[in-house]
C-alpha cells in the first residue's frame, strides 16, 4: 500500500538506511543533550534524535535531514512559551514523531521542503497547528490537532501531500488549503 491509500500503516520509527548515529536529549546519559536544538545543531544528515520525556521550553529549527522522535507522545512536550514556531522545518526528508507541541505561533511549520513526515503528534494551543508553505510530497498522519486559535492545518502552495487519520478539533478552520493542488485527505 502507498501512503495515500486508506489503511496505510505508517510507522513512527521509519527505516532510514542512511542513519549514522542516534543522539539523545534529556534522560540520564552522560553525553545526552539538555536542549533539542543543541542535538539538531550537532547532528548530521541521516541521524536520529531521541528525546526523553519531559517539557522542553524552546523553539526548534531543523535544516538537516534528521528523524526526531519523542519517548512518549503525551509526556514529551516542546513548549514555545507563547511565541514563535515551536518547530520549523526547512529541509527535505525530516521525520517528526511522538511529541506534544504547544504554546507557539505555529506548532509545526514546514517551509520549502519535501518528503517531510509528521506522524503521531499532539499539537495544541498554538495560533495554528501545522503550516506548510511551498512544500510537496509530505505525509501528515495520525496526529491530534486541537484547540489552536486559527487553522488546524494550513497548506499554502503545497502539492502531492497526504493528510491521513488526523483528528482536527476546535479550530476556526480545520484544513484550509490555499493555492494547493494534487493533495489527498483521508
């Protein structure tokens, strides 16, 4: 099956044959990072960043092809403290999974990127849940997007992207497609 078909089984832990190493954030390891952004800055393309449960007050900017995985969707939180984008992705091939993203301008903002996967996250109490700008061939699946002030998902000039099995609750607009074509919503 393909990602755009109902019943497609997506994984929070995609196989990446180019994976080089795993970096850890939080937890008790002696080489673990205390901030997610520090791990992203020190990662290389293909690396996996595993974030232990806890609340991280920061804004994460991703410009490398990494897989960012939280230990527990409900207990690994990135909080934007009421400002900025909680996570901004501006590169191809990123996977983001198993986080609660809250209190930011946009929970996840994907800009000029392709093949980005946003899987099994809880995105709440932001101005906008997920924003995509001039992006393509992304997979937005299995997320709970709730109580964001404006849109749940806002694709602008976004193409060939699949939105599947998301719960979008309590927004001015659930999914607001702007100048976007060839997308699939399930």
